[in-house]
């Protein structure tokens, strides 16, 4: 089996590789952002201050929790969309491979031509999954962390506001 370089794979994927690269950068940025905003001491002290100043602490607590979970959901969105972008690249590559064979009957007789086209097409799916899987793992981690932080905030709010 012939190995391909990263540059060759990037070329096979076409413009959708740039979309996947942007999604990868976005996921990384969201992870860094979540690490910062979910820093336990920073989150709890800032949230407690907001609860103390609020006219309706219960409603403010719900807003804080909703905002926290909405920020985590960006990772789930990226994890859901990235494989679809990869699949789109695969479908477009397959269309191109079969279209080339359909227009050139002589090439159509060679299975190697079809196999090369299909292997090139699958590259975007691989990269799409490469973006989606870590994003989904990060989503699960930060969702659980958000749940723990909200539970801690509720306990502290009960003590402070009682």
C-alpha cells in the first residue's frame, strides 16, 4: 500500500479541507475558552457575586447555568457538523471519480482509476472524523464539569443566600 503525505491528502480533500481546518481551530479555541471560564475559583466567585447582587437570585442562577451549558454546546455542534463536511467531500470526490470514468470509457475499464479516485475522496471523511471525535470528547468532559460547577454553585448559593 502506498503511503500519502499530509500535503497530498490536503490536496485530495480540496476546499473542504479548509472548512475542516477552520472547524478544528474553532474547536481548539472553544476548549481554551472553556478552560478559562470554567476555572473553579473564578467561576464560583464571579457567579456568587452576580447572585448576591441579583434581585431574583434563582432566575440569575438559571441564566448562569444556561449560559454555561450553551457555551459547552459549541463543541457538540462542531462534532456534529465536521463529519458531515467530511462526508460531503467524500461524495463530491466519488462524483468526480465516477464522472471521470463515465466520460472516458478507456479509463473506465481500469479498476485502478476508480480505486484511486475513491481513496482520494475518503480523505475528507477521515479529517472530518479527526475533528469531530476530539470535539465530542471535549464536549463530554466540559459538560460534566459544567454540571459539577452548577451543583457547587447551588450549594454555595443556598448557604450564602439563606
